[in-house]
């Protein structure tokens, strides 16, 4: 995966792209890194979240920098108050800009959003959790998903894709999915309570790959868990990109809630349907 350098007004915005999503000229998308930006406290740099004790003015400048770098309007960004749920919503043109510059105008407490509306950047924020971007290439529908351990092991992607099917007639063979950078199995230690939920929601063969144990500690592979859900839904591996960077191992490039003891910023995963397709 190549890290793209896009020059902003003063600082470069660095982000990752999914090679599979990159094939579609009607899409704008990216998974940001922590580099560049205007935030300085706690090395927030390109922090895009308003709830992490960063200066409001700097966060807004970061969002505007991201927008100008990727070529969309910052005042049309939609963000969610992410709460590790299985809840989401369908967005329309009237939702454009909700949560763009303040949390109070956000659509609410949700963890995924879906739209067929044009020029609405869907922005999910993470710092170890899994950001997932989805595109229905036939129906021209996009989704952005925040999958922490709760959403992952409770199979939030089942919920999202069923919502796409019910609301837009999505067919599984038309989907392209990019699973973004997150904390990897090498660093993601869990407790026995989480292990039991994994065992209840995945097959025995899957659990053998999802869970590893070392020196009495238990580790979970979040990306692979979401991949298994997609495969069980009927997608092929050719429809799925996995950007397998570990946010915890690479804090020079990524924010990591665990590695930085909760004192860190948030990266963004953004996807938008362009008006010119």
C-alpha cells in the first residue's frame, strides 16, 4: 500500500488508499495518517476529532485541510457520535454537513452511515478501532463503518450490508470493501470475557485463527474477524482490501489509543460519491 502525499495549504496530508476502491473514478476516499495538520498538543498533528482535548480551532483547520487536499467541501462532511453500537442510519442530501464543525449537529449516536447522495463525505474516526469503507458499484451506494471490538465481534458488517440490501437493493457480488488500519493481533490483548463473545459468534475454525495465546495472554485479530463476516455473507476475497498496518506498532504514523494511554488524536476514514461519475 502506498502512502500518498497530498500538499495542503501549509502541511502535507498523508493518507492511505485502497487499491480496489481506487479503481472507481466516481469515488473519493482515504484513510488518514497522523502526519501534518495543525494540532500540536500531545502530538495530535492531523487530529480530526473534537472530543480528545484538542483545540477546537485546530481540529476545524485539520478538517478543512483534509477537505481541500482530497477535493471536497468541509461544510458537507458528516460525522457521527460513535458509541460502539450496532446502530446506523441512511443519509440523504438534507443531512450534508451534520457534524462537520461541531458534535451537537451530528446525526446522533451511531456507528455506521450509508448514502447514495452525491458530494457528502462520510467521515469515521478511529485510533485502534477498525475503519471500514464499502462501495456498491452497481447501485452507487457507499457506507462508512466504525468497528471496535464490540462492533466487530457482534458482526456489525452483517447489519450494515443487510441495511444496504433492504434500502437500496444491494447485491453482495457488487460490493467492494476496504478494511483500514487498526491495532493488529500482535498488540491487541483481550480478556476472557471478549474471548467468550468471539467463540459465540464465530466458527471453531475461525476462532483458531482469530485468537492467539502467548504467556497466558489472549490476542484478537480484528481485521480478520471482519473479513470472515464478509466471506460468510458471500463476498469473495477479490472484493476485499485489507490495509494491514498496526496502529499500535506504528505510532509515528498512526494514532493509537492503547499505545498512547488514551491521550491521542483520531485518524479519519472518508468516502464520498463524486458528482461526476
